[in-house]
């Protein structure tokens, strides 16, 4: 039964690292300042804005709230794209100076999977550049190559909680949903994995303490509380049930 698991599929934001509060939020605020926008998202407000997944989508929703006419103008998508590109550059710079670290247990699980030849993949809503920056600065230049497949950002039209990014990753891994195990931190992430039929375990992050994580195989206080053998057992039990 221990070979039932054929890949570990990782969420990024909130799961690999606590990126939102000290990474993405700060990067958005720096981009707003650069663009001369009078906006600043504080920690509490950003928690509420996280209900919208995807940075561009989150920006648009905010803009529609504070200035609906401008947000409906013809040039709105280009302006969003420009602000978001600025934000991505600030995020990369923050990661480069160590503003976000991997969460406890993450590196040990990644290294154990590699040692056992268990393929790794990523299914995230964030931009590929952010994933590359995070992996490179926390695990080293070659770490992007640890992953058989990185599904990120706009490669699918619908972001989590839609199942699209998990389906995209499964297709590239040539796996059936039940052959993978997802690791997520949030309600949209868990919903996306489940809607794709992928069994999922969860570790809550700073912003997802109250999220509805119904349907997970297990929830951990920290990924340091579980090893790869434990994940394999949970997965094997779920798929044989
Ligand atoms: C979390 C998200 C992302 C980030 C910001 O993704 O919703 O949008 O908040 O990143 P996940 P971008 O938990 O799936 O990793 O600005 O690059 O979208
Ligand atoms: Mg997440």
C-alpha cells in the first residue's frame, strides 16, 4: 500500500511559507506607493481581501470597491497588469532579502520525498516568478528543479477554489487524482484539490485560522508534526477506503 502515493503537490502561499502578511501584502503596498496610488492595505484588511484569490483579481475587486468608474474603464486591465508587475518585482526583492522563510517541517518533507524518489509538484495561484524566487532564496538555486511540475498563476483561467490548477498539474504528471496528495493551508486551496479529486492534508497559516477546511484527510498544527511515512499512511488509508 505504501506505493499508492505517486506525487506530493504543494500549495505555495501559506503552506511552503507565510508569504502573505510580510511578502505579498508589503509588495502590494510598495507598488501602490510607486504608482502614486493613495492605497495601503493593513494586516487585517488584507486578510479580508484574501477571500479573492489571485493578486490581479484581488486588486480589481478592491478597485471596484473604492473607484468603480475607473475600475470599469477600458484601460483598467492594463493598469492592473502594470501595478501587479510592480508588485511582483517588490515581492521578489522582499524574498531576496529573506523577508519570508519556509515554514517548519517543509524542507524536511521536500528532502525526504527527493531521497525516496517521490515526485514533487506545485499547484499555486501566485505568479511563477514568485515561486522561483521563494524556492531559490530559501532552498538554493537548483531547487526549482526539485519539482517535476510547477503549476502557477495564469496557466489556467480560473484560480482556486476552481480545480483547474490541480487538473493542469495532474495532466503534466500523467497521474490520476487519487495518486497524488495535496498540501494546502486555506479553504480555497482545499476546495480546489477536493474538486479535482485529489486527497488533501492541511496546515493552517496566519490568515486561515478560521477557514472551513472540511474534507481534509488530516490537519496539522505544523508540518514538523508529520513525516513522509505518516503522509503515505494517511494517503494509503484514504484511497483504500
Ligand atoms: C495565494 C494567492 C496569490 C497570492 C498573491 O496563492 O491567492 O494570489 O496572494 O500572488 P496560493 P499573486 O495559496 O494558491 O499559493 O499576486 O502573484 O497572484
Ligand atoms: Mg495557500
